[in-house]
C-alpha cells in the first residue's frame, strides 16, 4: 500500500497532543440485546446499584456520569488500550491523523499531575514566542489546568487560524509565572526529516506514522539518492516513535522489501485475522540499513523494525522497544462517541509476537551523547509494566493461521502510555535536525561506523 485507504487502524502508543477518556454511546445498548442468563443477572445487579445510589447517596449524583465511569472502568479492566471516547477526544484523534491542525504548536504531556511542554514545534507560534521544553502550563485563557484532562487542555489550545490564546507558564529559574499571548496558526506535523551524514550516507528520522509518512519518506529517499555521491547506506531512526497508522507502517516497510510477509494480525474474529505482504517495487533501495530503536519505539515502529529484522534487510541497533503488539479499533457510536477496544495481536514475519516483550536489537548500544553519561531507558515504562496488559503464549500455530485480507481495517486507534521520551532532550525528536547534534549522538555515530565498515569490507576483494 502506498496511499491511505478509507479505513485505517491506528497502533499509536503515544499520542502527540491528546489523551483518550471514556463516555457512553449506542454500542452499550446494542450489547444489551444479547447474552446468557449470567449476563442478564449482572446487568440487573448493575441496575440495582445505580438505583440505590441515585436515591440514597449522601449527595445528589449525576446518573449519566456514573454510567460513563462504570463503562470506562469496564473497558480499562480489559487491557490498558481499551477505552470509551467522548466526542471531544474522538475528534482530536481524527485531527491527529491528518498531518496538520489549527493551534499554537506544542507537544505536551502530563508529568506528576502537571501539564508540561515536551517540546515546541519548530516554526510555530509557541516556538517563535519562546515557549521551552519543560515549561509547566498552569492556565489556558485564565482557566487553571489543575485537574484538567489532557484532551481538555488540547481542545482549549487548538482552534481556528488567527484566533489568540493566552497560556500561563511556570518555568524553572523564573521568578514568577509568565503569560504568552499566542495567535493560532496551521500547525504541520512533519513525520519525516532527513539529512546527509557524510557523502554517500543518509539519515532519516520518522517521528510517527501519519497519512503522508510513506510519501514523505519516498521523497526523502529520492533526495538522498540523487546526491553527487551514490547512497551507500542509510540510518533509519525510529527512536521514541510511538507508532501511528498501520497501513503506513506496512507501506514504509514495503519500500525496502520486495516480497514476503510484512506483518500478520490475528484476532478471535476471522475478519480481524489478516496477512500483509510486500510487493515488488520499481525503485529498489538496495543499500544496507541500520535501524535505531529504543524503549520509546512502539507499535507501528515495532512492525517496521520487526519486518526489516526478520527479512535480514536491516540491522537493528539500540535498546529493546516498548512491546505493544496489540491492535485496536474504534467503533463510532451515537452522538459522536467512540468505543476503542483491542481486536487482535500482530506478529512479525517469522511469527514472533512482541506483545509485552518488544523487539530486541541485533546490537545492543545504550544511548548517550559523546563525552556524556549513558542515558538509561531500561527502567522506563513499557507495555509489560502497564496494568492489565495482555500476555501472549507464543506458538507457531498462532502466527501461521492468518488469512489474506479483503480490505484494510476500518477504524483508528491511538493512545498515550506515559513518557517514553525518557531523559533524551525532548527537542531531539520534534526539533530540527542539526549535524552537531547527530555527531554527538553515540547511537547514530555507531550506526554510521557500521555502514562505512560494511562498505570497506565489501570492497576489500574488489
């Protein structure tokens, strides 16, 4: 696949600027129409509890809110990636697949209950105004962010181009909070950046997998390959890449593979069991590839790394990946709500499930900056650390029972698992590429050294 099809499955573990929270929709009511006696007894018990609380609790309660929270609890008890989505969160999810939105241009997360800037995006209103990584946003247009859900904060800061918004920031070392009046603009999300490390050797960073990632990667490859020196090797950086659209992970892998399985997914329903194969490409990118991964490389990133590793098409360097091997779908419910739930597990070409295990690098190289201490990421949050994470009993049969798909999946998924960026400077992922920074990165330089050495050895005997 080279283009986004109508339906897409999202495999993101980390969401750039939204968090997903649950509410109720029509799917709940559809589920009441079927079930055995135990199901009806359980529903009667639930109804009795709601009735007693509604009539007798010390304070007046919002029944609809109680039901929302009960269903959210039900979904999160299944696994950490199943949720109910209110209309606002569902809308933000859909915006993030398009590659651009109206806003101020910051990547944010919740750290210790505080709304924290991971990084401003280069060239945006926030970047130009001087918002910095590590800034804590305490208010948006005067409304305190204390106890605010992440998606609520995102919604307040996004909006039509040209409209102003004021964010209040607390910065380490600053004597008092600072107000930034920012005028919203169209914010592009660049998922592919590249540069030449040295003549004949290219570097490409993919930050996530969105609708235009494969096209942008193809353009980057063409640019690198058209240089004065033929391309002899490529460093493909998937570190801290949380994932994204399944079809983009498949088509990115397909750029470097001519045949064989890229990934298979297997679910309880036959329609959720599929195999995706590589197709011959008229543009052959035959040079060696070193793929960089770390504990922030998740889901769609792991699909690409696993496919290139199993087909011996790329050497994997770095530390073990996050380990999210489950596939979610989002069903659209009434009144704009969505139900996100796990439908399948995915397997690499050799039949490996990386669920709660991750992709292990061929060469283990811990990250550090030259002349600096190692940046440990083995103690950072991974899939296996998430409450109610799915366990996989690995078997050959499970990996081989998939069938060819009739069409791509028909929904989206995305979520946030904490902060897999770890101690790496946040601007390293979202900021511009610069040669000085890459030359100070030991994993990039180790990858380059391997590619140069390979070319030397290959030509030793003529």
